[in-house]
């Protein structure tokens, strides 16, 4: 399983205790893109940054390689999507991982991608 950036940001918010339990139980992999998106968020305070660094230290980080780039290029040629979403989707496709995200619409219709939200129902 690959966790999208948005889930990691939600996980540090007090109202998302169930998501923290899910993260601890499932220990998903994360894309290096998520590390940049999450830790690079300009509104993080020191406590949030420390909490997120602890989360990332516990998870396997997958780095984009040539195949990830090839897949991401193909996705962006097929549809309008952000570079981050294309690289995260490409990582999930390359490694055959289910994508956990709360932004399902960002990934709708991508052939071969199994996306779901652990926050839904």
C-alpha cells in the first residue's frame, strides 16, 4: 500500500485519531514526492514537522526512478493532473501498490490503479 500526501497531513490533526491508528497498523509505503509535499508545506509548525518526521522515519520511502518517470509522463499526457499526483500514481502503478488517499477524484479513471480512502465510512 502507498499512502498519498494528504493522509499524512491529516494524520497529525487531532480529529483524525482513527487515521493515526490506521497508519500504525498498516505501515504503508510513501513516495519521496510525499516527503517533499508534506515536509515542504509552508504552514507546518515545529511540533507538526517533528511529528511528521517521526512518521516518515517509520515508513519505507520509495524514490522515483526511470520507470516511475516514464509512467508519470504517460499519465500527464492522458489527463490533466499535478506533477505530484502523477508521480505518486506512477509509483503505485510501478510497484503494484494500492493507493490510499482521501482525494479519490484526483486518481479516478487511471487504468490499473486501485485507489481507496481509509477515511471513507
